[in-house]
């Protein structure tokens, strides 16, 4: 069995960091977001195909330099093709069935159990579903007996939402689900294709633990908390020479002497937190510097960003090389 991971999208809600770094390579709880998604895959997956778009060359270079445990192939698109177009573009030689994962969904999903449920149901597809309070930003499923999806509505108004169970961005599809996708143009799989597949049997697979669409600064930091609490971040504790509480994940050599950390922090390679500084609930990317006696909370600091001595920065996103 193979997997397609959708790695398109411009990460506009995470700008200015994503002007330099695709969102899938932003570190979360000690590893790039993309690698937490790959961690969901069963060990017997034979190949992972990354359907890449924005900054595809950076993603390709990263996975070559840091190979996951599965064979990975990147298939870039020359122009944005949407979810369906990206699937079609990356589908050469795909298995039947195949896994489909969004690269910005950080969740607890049993893909082995999902694959077994798909086989037992005998339909063309099985979609992971997660219950939310406000379904307006998502695709929403109406469910019948045995959680067969009877209708699927993208981004409905509250009065039109058939349930609160949303598309969680993880699925198993039969290869025949690709047949209706026209090649060579942008296609929304959810809007244009899924409704026509429902008569062939599309089933829901309900998630019960946690799920986060890590597309905004607030959500990526919330996802980091969830991953740390699920022991999917590492290594925990605080770095040698620092004070405070963990978990703190370091992604290489860091300088943190006499700095203080609150919970839920990722430190990129060659980042520096000077004496007297305090960092909590933040992502500090490669080469970023937090100077003496500064405070950083609920922030995403891009590569080589700098927070000046004594400054307090709360709830901000700093792009590559930015200063505050």
C-alpha cells in the first residue's frame, strides 16, 4: 500500500515565516510538521508520494537530506492544482487502495484500524472525521447507518451543516476515486469529486482523541502542546545549562545558558537564548536569537529572527531575519 501526502498550499496564514520556509517544514515539538504526519503511516507502507507545490524544491531537498523510514518520492506541480489536481498529478503507480493525508493535520489517527475498516466496509473510500464545535471552515459529513456518508458539504453556514463531524484530512481511497478527476487543471477533490463518489460507498472513521489543523500561528502552537502531551515531541526536560520546566525539544546545537523555559518550546539548530531570557509556548527556528532578559511567549520566530535585549514579544510571528 502506498500513500499520497498533499504538500501544496502557500501557508498564507503563517506569513511572514512561510515567505522563506514552507509550512510543512516548520518545526513542531522537535520535528518538521510534515514528519509528524508521516509518523501516522503504518510501517508496511511501500512508498510515500509527496504532491508538492509551493517551494517544492526546499521540501525535496529536506527529505533527501533527512530520509524518513519510508521510501519517499516528490511530484511537484507546475501550477497550483488544488487537492484533486494534486492527487491526480501524483497518482502514477499508486496502489489500490491508497492512503491520502493532508500535510498540515496533526492528529492521533490509527491508520491500521482505518485500513481494516475500509476493507470491511467494501466502499470506495473511508474518511477520518473529527467532531468540532464550529464546522463552518471545514467539509462536513452527514452520516447514515454504519457511518456511511450520505452527504458532504464544504464550509457550510451553521444552519446548513448536516452534523459537526468534519473531514479530518486523512483518508483511504480506492484507486477508482481518481478516475473522475480531470487531468491538468485545478480541482477541489472535496467540492467537485467527493459528492459524486458517495453512491459508491464512502464511510466515516470517527477520531476520538485529538486533531488540529495547524494552519495558523495559534493552531500550530496548540498542535505543539497536543504532540508534547502525547509524548510525540522530544526529548523533553530543559536543555543543559537552562532552568524552568519542559518539555523543550532541541533540533541541534543550541546555546541556552542561564535562560528560563516554560512549557512547550521547540528550539531550532544553532538558536540562542541568552542569560536572563524566558521562552514559553513558542517555536524558535534555526539560528534565531533571543537576547538577554527578553521574554517570548506564544510566538513563532523564523530562521535568524532576533528579539532584542529586554524586549517582551507575545503572540507574534517573526519572519526570516526579522527583529523585535
